[in-house]
C-alpha cells in the first residue's frame, strides 16, 4: 500500500488533516512541550503535530483509530524510543494505562462526532491531567467558553467549566485543512482545577440538575426540574422562575447544594 493511499481522508472518522504550518507552529507554541512532559496525542493522523512534539517531550503516546494511518505512523517513528502508538477508538481507551511519574498532557484534533463524549470521558481522569489542547469545531469551543446569558451557553459549558479553566486560543479557517471542512475550527486550552472553586457537595445531584435544566432550556427551572424537586420546593432560597441559561456555574452549584441539603443525596 502506498503512502498516498494511507493518507486518503475517511469521512467515517471525520478526518480533516491539518496542513497549515503557521497554525501548527501556533499550536505547538501554545502547548509549549517540555523535556519532562508525558503527552497523549489523540488522532495524530498524518503526524502534523507528532513530528513537532516527539523530540520535545519525555514520552509521546499516539491514539489513532485508523489502521492505515497507524501503520504509516509506525513506519515513520518505529525507531523512536519516546513514541508509542495505540490503534484503538479513544472512547474505549483507559487513561489509567499511561504510567507516568507526573501528570499527563493531552492534545489532539478532535472530530466533531466524538468531541463531547470524549471531553466528558477525559474529565473522569482529570486528577491525572495537567492540561488539554484541542482543535475542535469553533461552535464547540464557543460552547466551552460561553458564559451565562450567552447564546452558546449550555450543559457542556457548565460541566466543563465546573472542572476546568477554559480558553479559546485561536480560530482556524477551513483552508488550514485537507480536505477543507465547511466550518471554522478553533483551538482550546482546558486546565483542570486541583479543586473546583465552587464545590458540589453531591456531584450526582449537580450533574442531574444541569442535565435536567438544559433538556428544557426555554422553560423556567420550576418547570424543567419537576422530576427533581418535591412539590413546592419551599425550602430553597433560589429564584426558580429563572431559565437555565441565566445561571452561572456558581449558581448551579449553589442550587444543587441546597437541593442536596433539603432533599437528601442522590
């Protein structure tokens, strides 16, 4: 099989290969890899980031679902002692397998169809992760960084911002990829908190509250939370006439803590 065949983008994997060297340089500068860093790269593809990371970190793992691209990467970096490749769906990868002396750093170009479930999966391993740098569709990054009252603000905004600080670092035009997507992309940095600034006393209550609220985001909290709130909800010091997009992360945590105190843990 020729290298050209290896590189044919596959729609089922949502492949758009980054080819703009200025953008690649900007991402590497944002990551700023160091000699002691252990980095996991998700979806290395043709290796646009891999080749810039591999000589600037302690160890680099690549997770690539496409067997042909995995074979290409093995051919290119088989003699490099810092590089290990896992050919697997990243949603099935156990991040506990990465044995490191310190924290993991995560990077990658994430397909739209797995971006949200993958972010939630990574948050379950946040105690082992120092930061994450991801290329995502711009609309996803807009949701990640959105604040209460802004149109993109929703469940993803609240849940990710509960666990991490989030920054949008740069917008990336379609021309930076092959093939060109129909939408703009953006690069985001997520840095998990050692301890969230607003701590949910019952995380399951907080998670269920946020989920229920944004399933019916146009309704008031009193209506959207009927399943979770006993009749009347008289013990809550909260304006249940508000709509979910009006509440900050701190307010969602406050409401969840009041509910947990008043009605018991889930």
